[in-house]
C-alpha cells in the first residue's frame, strides 16, 4: 500500500476523539474498525465485521481517517481493530505503539504484496490477440528503463521519457524520486507526480486501452493489478543500508498485519481469537477487489460474496457454532 505522509490535522484528531469508546477495560459492546482510505482494508473490515456481528453478537462501527490519525486512535483505544497495518509505511508510529504496549499485533493478514514501477506486459511480450508487437523485449529491470526513454516519451517534453509516480502527498513519492536519481534516470526521464490515485489509474487506463507504452508506480493488492496485465520491473534485492541511503534497491518488505488495542483481548477474547486466525493473501485480496470493481458493488456486498464462495477458508477461523450462525444469515 502506498506510503502516506504522517500528517494529522487538529480537526481529524478531534473527530476521532469524539468517537472515543466509553467501554470499560473488561467489556465492550461496539467494536470499532479503522478505515484508512483504501479498498482492501474496507473489504477485510467488511468480512471481519460480518463474522463479528453475526457470529459473536457484537455491534461494529468504522472510523475513517488518515493512516496516522487512525493509528493514533488505535493506540488511544478510540479504535479497537486495524485489519491492515502496512508496517513499513507507518513504521515509526507502529513500532512506538507496539513498544509502549498500547497495541498488539495478533496476526499477519498477508505478506506477499508488492510495490514499484510497472509496465503493461504487452510492452515486453506483445499481445497477439490485440495485434500488439513487443516494443521492449529486453526490458526487465528499473535500470533497463535507461535504454527506452523515447518509448515512454513525455507528451509535454519530447526530449525525455516520462515516469508516472505517486502523488506528492505520499512518502513513497520522495522514495521514487530518489531512486530515479540514484539510477541516473532523471537525465532521460521526467518524473510526474499525479494529484491522486485516480489520476494514476486514469493515465494507465488510457494508455492500456490504446495499447501504448506506459511506466509508473503502483502496488498490490488492488483491483488495478488484478484487472490489468502488468509486469513489475525487477530491482536490486532489498538491502536495508542501501535503501536507507539511496533507495537503490527494491522496496522493503511490508508485512500487513492485524493489530488491536491492548484492551480488546480482555474485552472480547472470542473476537481476538478469531482475528488471530484470520489470514489472507495478495491473490485472495485481489480476487475480492476485482469482483467488487467488475460488479460495481460496495465492500459489504463483496464480503458476503467472498464468505459464500470460500466457506472452506473462513470456517477454519471460527468455531462450528459461530460458523453456523454466520451461514444462517447468508
């Protein structure tokens, strides 16, 4: 998932504080989930909420905010469950909260996600069905882009190629600019920082529809990487020292974990037992996101579809009694 600048407005803090739970340390009626603004966390929230409500009888709510604001709310107990903590993206806040004991990591949701610079696969391999010939068959790595600036020509500067980056408000945008400079690609490419995620997708979709070359930043799991045939350009294997100095390696591993506020194990041990068994993957998450996008449904409907289609998976997370209650609602 994208790295977001850890900026928290006073208004956001006040809103989250206003939602603060009045439950005691030993009981809880409403379990609050964090929504930090992307589709995959909303889908996993919806799956967990359905099981928590129908299987265990608790009410649930969702509190929305930035990554920083929702992490702070989790640490303070204003949020109880965070289904997708992208640990490297909020590393300082996350590690400090773990060290203080205010939050607990109870499970890894998935750890096979990726991020970096992608190109449509037809750029490298062609697409016979669409009559597209491969135009860069030797393009394998980020550094290989140096051979192809004219292929990814900047429409506003024909002397250079163009790399679509991340919005400037995301920390990853700074990492990408540094990486491009480290590899000397800034001499041949302009780096464009779009205004939003939707701007990246629109640019990719436009090029993809025409079968034109495109190179830019994205990450998985998303409906975009599930729906378009894209190839992640290889990079130098991750090395912590090199990454911290120059970003001259692949992005660091980013375990996506499920974390809860320190009081939840005593407030709702049954729910924490369930969440500790919750496990997904990049492919499984993309399957849900692709279904949601293609059928134009909300995360709640996508969650019901996934639970109906994957009974063999989620029933291993709960008791037979809980599974029976959930299935009865479907």
